[in-house]
C-alpha cells in the first residue's frame, strides 16, 4: 500500500480543529485507504480504539445505518464524553440526508469529523451552502 504522505500531512494539520474534513476525489483514487492510514497514525500517536468511530457505507455490515436518524443515534452512543472522538464516514453520500448528521456532529464538543465521497455528491451547492464555513476540502488525485 502506497502511503500518500502529502494528503496525510494535510489531514494531520487539521486534526482536532473544529472543522469538518471533507476528502473528495474520483472513485478508486485512494480516499478510503487514506482514512485507514490516518487512523493508523492516530493509534501510533496514542489515540485509543474507543475514540475512533469508522463507518464505510459501501460495506453491507453498516447497511442499517443508511437511515440518517439511526446513524446519528449509533454515533452518539459511541462518543467519548471526556476525550476527542474521531469520526470517519466513508462514502457518506450513500446516506440520504447525511448533512443533518454531519451538521449535528459538528456542533458537539470533542468530535473530529472526517468524511469522504465523490466531488459531485459532496460539494453540491446544497451541501456547500449547509456546511459553509464549517468544512475544509482535501481533493485527492489518483
């Protein structure tokens, strides 16, 4: 697996900042792998397993979480109250009304939110308006 150092460094620079990290790019450019590498780096830095919530919406294991209310409840039950919780939502555009979840997580204390998806879905004018001023985009190339 190739380490995408430049993108990892960008994510690391934004770590623990109160802003949603949005990783976009075409299919198969390495967005999911980047998140895995970033989670590994978090573990090496001392972040405990219970501080990381990671959901890939292309995995059938998480199919019941495609309902935004169920997803929000699932994440909320797993938040650490006294430490930062790192939330990774891979291919989030598969969840109808996902901006409601992302926005609700953004306003919580001790959350660090990372989402991935294709450029066309994630940065539609509707999402850009909803999250205006609340996100930073990291656009990946293959």
